[in-house]
């Protein structure tokens, strides 16, 4: 028997960690829908799955089209208006994340790629199986769990959102960006 050194574990870093989700919505607005707006102390992303909308972020009005996503940082006032031509389909997810790299998402409007679209679709599909709260009611402010769900269902929702955000960051953040440090630095 050889004398091998003992194994040592490594604590894995988490660059983005989401612990709380406030809402998950997927719905079709009427073509004349107007939402007067809100602000809250957590992040919200809005994705246009079909159609076009006008979004207000603080005092700026932005037009979004199919495939585009906007991020509203905590405490940012945001509102939206359908364009009056076609009923838009939107995904809205609000969540808590304090990772330093979330600063990258401030004021971002992006077009998602196929990988990010996959993660978003997986999140919505899993949410439909996990929460009995109707995802198509934008006025619902609390998710309610089914009493029995598939093993790991909430973890799939969490992980899908984290993977989508990580993929967006890797794809779009400057490679030499040293401003964003890991949220959980290695011990030591």
C-alpha cells in the first residue's frame, strides 16, 4: 500500500445565487393594456415572447420586441404599455439576488440566445408544475405551491434562472471586467 496524501475538498464558488422568487408570470396582455407601474426592492426581468411593448424604466421609455429582455434593478420604477396593434406575450420574473455581478444587468436590454431561451422555457414549464398560482394573472403577487410536486422542482426553477443569468453574463460582459468579484470568495 502506497502512502497517498489525504484528499482535500474545495468549496465551490457561487457567482449568482437566488434564494427568493417573488413572482413568475407568463401571459398575453390585451393589445391596449397599460400598467401604470411600480417599484420594489428586488430584481425583475421582463421578456417579450411575442409582439412589441413600451416599457418605462425610471423616466426612460423603451420599445421592446419579440426576443428582447429588460432588467429592472431594485427600487427602479417600471411600467409598461402594449403597442395597440397586437396582444403581446410576456414573461415576468421577480427575484432577490445580492451578487455583485448583478450590477452588470442594470439598464440592460438584451436579445436572448437559444441557450437562454431554453433555460427560460424550462423555468416556466417547471413553475406550471410547481405552483397552482395562475401564471397568467399579472396582479397575483404571491406564488402558492402545490402540496405535492416533483422532486427538485423548485431547485430546477432556481437553477434555470441562475444558469440563464450566468449565460447572459458570460456572453455579454466584457471578458477583462474585474469590477465584478465572486459573491462567495474562496476561503482563505
